[in-house]
């Protein structure tokens, strides 16, 4: 693996091979670290993502740097990250060290300036976060908390909370996820088999209800009541 060694020059093929190896290597490392590293950047997550990205980027742009050294360093960092996650689950003192405690920003409709100051956010940021959760009137908020992952959890005052079927004592059908029977003009045979339908049934339903063919269907779903919903190519 000469392309992985430090050298004065690299051929185009060696650059390509180096990029492919690093790409596959990062995919494996990301798989080991788990989805948490990608979706929620807490302190440990942010540090590991920043450092690994910086280490791996250099040998891709500098042919004098040894790729093996960067890969070895990344493996060690990944191991340290997994140890940090274990300590985070095992010991409370370590959890407090790497994750800040939730900070109350709004309580009983009142903005707590001390909470904003501790979280290091402005009123504008708070309002922006609340708007994203369709909250307009702050006085209707019973509690708003700045979480460790940088998100704000909002709890409305019960008298201003949206009505639900349970509140009105209404009966509802159980939740079900519609089955995808056609995607991009092709049948999903596995789904059809699970719901005991065949291609002929779907083709007949398409012609009867939508007057179209399978090749014109971008997406088609079917629920337990045999309601076929079709989205055509536009």
C-alpha cells in the first residue's frame, strides 16, 4: 500500500485510492460510533467529530503525510470516545462533567433572565426556537427547558394545550403504517406478500380508481382497509 505512505509525490491513481480508503474507513468508524454522533452533538460528540475530521482531512490534501498514522490516531480516538460513553452511563460525576444540566428558560409564562444568561442565548434565539414549535404567546408556556443537546423542550400550560381525542374521550382507530406497494414505477413484492396481495390486484385498483399504469406511479401505499393512495410522476 504505497499510497498510504508519506512520499514526495502521488499519482492520480494513488490519490484516488487514498480517498477511497479514507472514505470507507470513516464509514466504518461512523458505524461503530453509532447514530448518536451524527444526530445529537453533545460535548463528547462534537469533540470527536471535530478532531477526527481534522485528522483525516490532512492526509487527503498533503501527500507528505502518512495515512497509516492518521488512521491509527482515529482508531484510538474512537476507542476513547466509546470509553467516554461508557463512563457517561456508569458514573454520574463524569456525566455532569461532560453534559450540562437542563436550564429553565421560561416558568409559568415568565422568562428567566438568569437561565438565558447561563445557557448563553439571547431572547431572539429563544423566540426563534419557540416559533419553530408553533408557540407564539410566551405566557401560555408552563415550562421551557434548554436541554444538553442544545434543543429547547416546551411544555404548554394544560389549559392552553391542544385538544386530543383522548381529552374529548373520542374513540380512534389504532395507529398503522401504510405499506409501500409501488415505488418509482416498480412493485414492492415483499410488502405485497406480507399483506397477501398480488400485482394483479394492484394493477386492477390503479386502472379502476386512478386510470393509470404502474410505470406512471411515483409512490403507492396501501392501508389495512385496502385504501390505495397513489402519487403520480408530475
